[in-house]
């Protein structure tokens, strides 16, 4: 079930049949005061998100200087788990619009023994509702759907509006790392990022070598399509 342009604070599992969709039950457990399953502790959605904006560090038990890193479109958690391993003192949040991916990523974090990883069932277009200004230390946006057909381009995640939300919710010195297989989409996004005060610079070696290819990056490499990658930082 993909989540499109609806409020992240609504319980979108309320009208789903748990007998048909096996991922509904852990999502419902996540809303309980004492979640019944280990992965449910790591899942944030619906009413559970209402008091998080501006208070994520308290909610996650992070110290004041603990980094909050967010992957937009975490898929099934491959890079997010690597990020959590790479930065054990940070907390890594994965946002996805697909219920299955949110649950699978949380389950894989439990299997890997990672306590510094959580998932959010929400549309990233709601970033300004999820995070307060200056709350996030870094974003990863790897291979967002390019919506290649012209009539579908309006569905693209990355646009001027999201660039503003990314820049606003980033801390000074925070970063946004973008990868896409589509050069025109990358160029449009780059211009939007620059227009909101982000600066393009080289990707830190620790990150560049610490994360392996994403699922989609590997797929496109096998097709002979190189990545278009940019690492953008907020200077002020």
C-alpha cells in the first residue's frame, strides 16, 4: 500500500484487512503503548508521529549532540542498515510511502541487532510536518522515482517545494546526498538545491566508501547507466 498525499498523522491501517496484508499487524502493534513485537518498537506512523516534530532526539533517546540521519525512500533498508552500522552514535530514520518496505526494514534492523534505526510510514512531501527547522543532520535521497512520462512529472518527489523543506529542516552544516540515474532530473534538483542555499561539494570518503551500491544503483550499473550523484551542504 503506497501512501501518497495524505496526512502522516492519520492511521492508514485502520481500514486495511490484516488477514490479506501481513504487514498491517506490525503497523498496528506500533501504535500500542507497549508494542507486542520487536519491530513494532521501531516503526513510527499515524498518531504516533504527532508529537515528534522538534522532539525526535527526546523520542529516540539521542543526546543533544546526537546526529539524526534520514533516508528518504529507504526501500527495504539496505543502505539504511549500513548507515546505522557506520554511525552507531547517530539514529537513522528511514521514510517510505510503502507499508511493506517500512515493516521489512524494521524487521531487518531487529535481526541485525541495530537499536539506532527506525522507520517512518509517510510521504516525504510532509517533511516540514515531521521535522522542525534545523532538526536533521543529513538526508539521503537515492534513486527517487523519476516519473519519466511528461504527464506524470508532477508526481516527482524532488522539486522546488521539497528543496525548501530539506534546506529548512537541515542543521547548519547538514547535508543532502542525492543519487539518480536520470541526468535531467539530477540537474533540475541540483538547481533547486542551489537556489535554497545548499552548496554542492565532494562526498566525504567515510560515506562514499562506507555505503555500498543501493539496489537500484546496482541494477542501473548492470544496464550501463552511471549514477548522477551530488552531495549538498547547508552553510548557514
